């Protein structure tokens, strides 16, 4: 595939208009990336996934980079590589990971990004940095709002609109100031104008998938909203989506903001897509739009939760999704 020609329609001047970042990408040589990463030395490895490995590197000018190296060449890997480079070449936003460039030599496929000094949200919630307790409440809220703004840009301002299809903690990277940068666009889909969804093979991560997508393959912006709702509950509680351990916040939070985060997370993760907000509405809710928050708190699903306090849940026959949502709020 001729990768140079594939992106010829995205001019540098156009890219600068599409977001707040104004850097441009370029084509790297394999030799240049081998030198930057000490020949992809194991000591430079930042992480590994099904796609391959990510390495820290340093260019000749001293700038730090992260290099994603596909594990092996295949038609499937080629498609995911092409999609990710095309998406990142089209978008520019302070909360979307910046594309520095790519390399396609022989069967080598590498994507070059800015290096994120604080790695991923996953590493701080559950991984190598979790014991350091660097995610205080203010940082958690900042990350939630930043990630929401990045996804809202994809859904509402990118040309064409884009659905991510794999929103999760490991795909929210954190720079030196703990600013969120949504990453990993290998599963992304462009949404044609006027289309409500696209039917496709299911991609993504168990625990974050919207039910209509997991069962029917119907991918839409609302599926990303659902995944983001799960992510908000993960940020609020410190739990993995399928984990039943107690909360790890230890009482160190702003009560009003925690309540807001949980409520927004629950409404985003509503089983019915038409009941979920758009990402633009999510941004406004997370930022504390009082009118929208009041409307949210009066939503039927939360009234039902409050109604259970009157004793309905004492009935041995009372088993409902609303009770589970009430328990989630109390646990958080």
C-alpha cells in the first residue's frame, strides 16, 4: 500500500485548522527509529498488547517519543495500522494523542507519538503506579473532563465524525501535567454523514462494550458514550469494570463532584442507547452545568433509586438494575 498517497488529501494547512494542536506528522525511516529506541531494546519497552509493543525513544533533537511496533505483518494488522494513522493524521485536539509520524518499510509497521511521561490512566488506577497514589481527586476530575472533551471532538467536530470503539483506562494516556490524551485508534470507524450507526464486527474490550454493540454489532457514538460511562465509574471507584473489591478512594474526594461523576457514569452506561447523553452533554455535566445536573438528578432512573429507600428492596422478590445502580453509588 502506498502510505504517502493514502494521506495526500490531508494537507498540512487543513490539519492545523482541525484542532488546538498545530504540529505535523512526517515519515520516519526504520533506521532512525532503531537508533532512537536502541534497536527496540527491551529496557526501552513501555508496554505490550495484542498489537505489539510500545517503546520509549529519543530523537536526534532530544525530543522524547513513543513508538508502537506491530508484532507481525498481516492483512488485519495492516488495516488497523492504516486506520490509526489516518485518524490521527486528520485530528488535532489537546486531549487526543498527537501523531508524530509513521514508518512502513518492508513488513515493518511503526507509529510514532509524543511520549506521555505519566503513561496511562490504567497504570495509575491498577498498574505499576497505583501504589504511589498520584491520582488525587482533582486529577481524577481533570482527567475525566479532558478525556470527555477529546471524545466529544471526535464525535461532533472531526471531519468526518469518528467513533473510537475502544474507550478504556489503558487508552487514556497522561502527559507530564496529568492531562488526558485519548489514544489507540486502531479500531476507530468513520461515520458517514446522516448515518445513525455502522454495522461491523465487534471490537473492543470486555466490560466496556455497549450491549447493542456486543450483541448486534451496531457501532455508534452512543457506544463510545457507554464505554466512557464505565470509565467514569472506574475513575470514581478505583475498581476495574468487572471487579468487586471495595473502593480505593479512602474518603479523599469532593462529595458533590463524586456524586456528579457517578451519576454521569450511570446515565452514560444506560442499557438503552436513546437514554444516553451525547459527549457534548457529558462535558457540560462534568464541568458542573447546574441546570443539566438538576435535570439529570430528576431522571426517572435516579428517582427509582431513591424510591427503593422506602423499603421496596426489602421484598425477597425485588431484584432490579436500579438496585445495582444504587449499590454502585453507595460503594463509590
